[in-house]
């Protein structure tokens, strides 16, 4: 597999750098979700989203580390000109949490052990991922950073994915990690136990059927 940034191997958690966060599936999912769709200022960290279930999940993550009175929630109501749906913003003021989350985003190999790859990628998918309604075509996660996309591709390669690729869309200034059609079912099955987005959809875990299909993408 490709090396993650700075050459750290997956699962080589640096306890001196990441000693605030617990190493468990719930935290890995929240980190992936924040990396995809998170918010931060000088000393605050949070999540902005129109999906109240994702906001609830991230609030539960924050509540594991802070008393509820530390959490802040803002609502942004629909606006005729700018905003068409209700948006939620939950955050907490904590420099240490922000520092560790930023360090993990820059180099996820500091924290994401092999056992945490699927919940982490589920968070990434729920924040910035999508798949066609047939749960076969166009399975992707969008990034603004090539480094982050390549790091997550390395995680997929760790899980024995061989056909996934990163594409750069220059006009949109984005990078897309595409999961091959031949591996989409395996990917969705992997993230399903942790993905709120998939669990709310019509997708159901099933045996791989990709060998019956032709083509890679």
C-alpha cells in the first residue's frame, strides 16, 4: 500500500500527539465525519450539517469528552436567497481537541489503526461521500486536498482494495476517491455497520455480486 503522509504506517498511533482522544470506533467515525464536513476556529471545533442525525451523532461524540453544558448548538433557518434548508451547527471550545483532530486529519496514520479503518471511512462517506441509487455505480468520496484523498486510498489498499483511484477535477478544484464497481459492494458492506447515511438508505448488506457485472467504473 502507499505510505501515509510523513511515512507513518497505519495504526502507529503516537500517544504523545494523540493522548486526549480514545481509540475506538465511535471516535474514529466522528474524526472521519469531522475531516469531511467539520468546522474549526482558533479554539473551537464542531460540525455544520443539514442532517440532524449526523449532528446528533457528533454531539454524542463530544458529550463523551465534555459535560453537555460545554456544547453549543446554533440553528440557521432557511433563507429565501441563500439557504433553503434548516442547518445545524454544534461545537465546543477546546484547543487540545482541535489540535489533535487537526493532527489526525493531516496524518491519519497517527490514530487510525487497521481495526478503525471502516468506522473512519464511514464518517468520511457520510460527510462527503455518495453512491448511485443502485448501490453499484459512482461510489465516491470528495476531497479538497489531494493528500487526504491519497491517504484514504492507502487505507483502502490496506483493506485489500486494488481498483480504487483518485481523480483530480481541476475546474471544481476537488479530488475524488472512486471505488471501483467491482469493489463497491465490499466497500459498502465494510462501512455499513457505522454509516448513518447507508443505514437510512435502502442498502442492505449482501453477498458480493460484482463478478456478474462488466467494467471497472
